[in-house]
C-alpha cells in the first residue's frame, strides 16, 4: 500500500509533527521575589459622617519601622484640639504595598 503525499501531510499536521518551530528564544517565566514595602495609611473620620477618607502617609521597608511611625503619628494627632474633642478620628495602619484600603 502506497501513501499519497497529501495523506502524509495531513497525518503530520494532525499529529503535531508539522508544527512550526518556535520563533525566537523560548523563555520560562521567572517568579519575582521583590521585597515587600509597608505603607502607612491614615483613616480620617468626621463626627456625624458615615464615610471615611483614606490617605497614604508614607512608605517603609520594614513593618516595625512603619508601626513605630504609626504609633508616633497617632500620639501626635491625639493632641490636636479637634481630635481630642472627638470631632475627628484619625487612625493609622500599616499595610503591605499590595493592599489598598480604599477598595
């Protein structure tokens, strides 16, 4: 039994033998392992208003450093007259740079 040229071409195409070679270099994705940054966020809430406002205060390399600044900022803000009266509540939180509390 003799195979025709077309039957060989069809067989190769269906079996994947005739696939075109890749163009250019073949690369494997490399996972990124960059260090995390810590963002200091401030949430401001006003008395009588249901919504709050989030603002980005600063960025830090280490969580401990971010937490230290958050504590100092809250301590400083608590001395403001509007905050001391309770008209404004400002709280600070450190989150990884991959998280956004506004969402």
